[in-house]
C-alpha cells in the first residue's frame, strides 16, 4: 500500500507540473444499488430490493488539449447485503437480510470533455463589438495623421484590426452560460473484502451468514454535465452506473443432519447507479498560449501606431 500511495503521489505531481488542466471535484449525492441472490439455482431475488444510500466522493481529473484525460477518485459504497439463515433447506424462504457497512471504493478511468455549448446567442454581441472596435480605431487615429500617409496607415491598421477582431470573436464565444458533456468509463475497486460465508454456532444451533454482492472490482460508466459562465466553472452534475465483476464466484455451504448432508449453493449479482453534485476546482492550467497571443496582438498595433505617428509628424 505504501508503494502504491507513493506512486500515485508521484503521478499527481507530474501531472501538476505539466498540466494542461488539473482539476479536483468534491461531490455529494446518493447511490441506488440492487443486490440479488440465487439460492440453489432456483432463481434470483433481491432480499432488500433497491435502496438509496448517501454518498460522498472526491475526483481528480487531468485534461489534455484535445479534451481527453485520465481520472482517479474515491467514493463511499454500501451495495453489499448480509444474508443470514439457520436452515439450509429453507434458507430461501426463512432468512434475515441487512445492509453491510459502508466501504471505500477507489475509482480510475478515462473521460472526455466536450467543447462548451452556450445557452445564449453570441453573434449579436460579436457584431456589436466588431463595429465599435473599427469605429474607435478610425476615430482615434485619423484626427492627427496627414492624408498622404493616412491611407498607408489605415491599410496596415485595418490588417491589424482584422486580427484583433478575430481574437475578439473568440473571446466573445467564451462569454455567457454554457455546459460541457463529460462521458467517462473506468474501473472501481474495493480493497480487502471480507469472507463471503461466515458460520457461527450459538446455543447448539448453527447460523450462516452470506455476504452477497461482495465484489472487489466493478465496471463504471457515467455522464457528467459541467456548468459554467464566461471562463468560470461553477457546478458539476454526474450520473454514473456500476456493475460488480470480481470476487462474485458461486459459494457452497454444507451441513450434516444425522446421516444426511445438505448443500446450498449461493451466488449474487450487484449493480446500481448514483447521482452526484460537486464544485470543480482548477489546480493547474497551462496559459502560455494565451499570454503569447496577447503579446503578439499588443506589439502589432503598438508598432504600427508608433511608426506612422512618427512619420506623419515629420512630414
């Protein structure tokens, strides 16, 4: 366990140093699980039916530029059922079932984050911003330049403004409310599950307890919805499905009654879904591209303005 923890810490540190975007999302919600038992091959039934349990989780995800990226996390789980009976022959009809204790479930997988889908129409604001930018550029520069150099100035100034307008269009697209879709797929793991069958003798009578749904690995799939406004991420809502896979083998119990030996075979299946709500926090983000584009835009316009101001003043 210590080596695994150190390896995980090393991976997280490497992600933080080279991250395009590293995010941490604490979540709360509920989980609905259904655990069924098959007794002596007579058909499956759910001793407790389906039930809702509160759930808390923590998720760390790393996103590349293309939107893909791995994630790791932890959440609570209470899908196991304690199925107790005394008589092997009548164990399917005479039994006591209770929920097992809460367990810690580790999660890891891969997810994809789509581009934001905006709630409002940004075309009108884009055109308004563009017209204002062009008019402000001409009014601020045309007053003090002479006519013989103004044409050259405006030709180059217009080229620079077209670049600025394109950048402003991109910025305007990032304004307003939006939602991103986050489909994901992964594996869940519960460490060191307890023994499936426990036999107890009290007052000369033998009691059996079968731990149904005692899985240690599970398949995970989900869909997340990340809501935000402008460049700020506000809320994350996710709906996830799980199905137990590992450590779900058939178990056999036997008891002797005189010269007769009774057998009972038990097998269980577990699946369920959960809904979580959380607030994402960005831990690291690569902003070198944004800084470079801002520097290039400023240098382009300032250079043209300074150059033609000097030339026109000297004429």
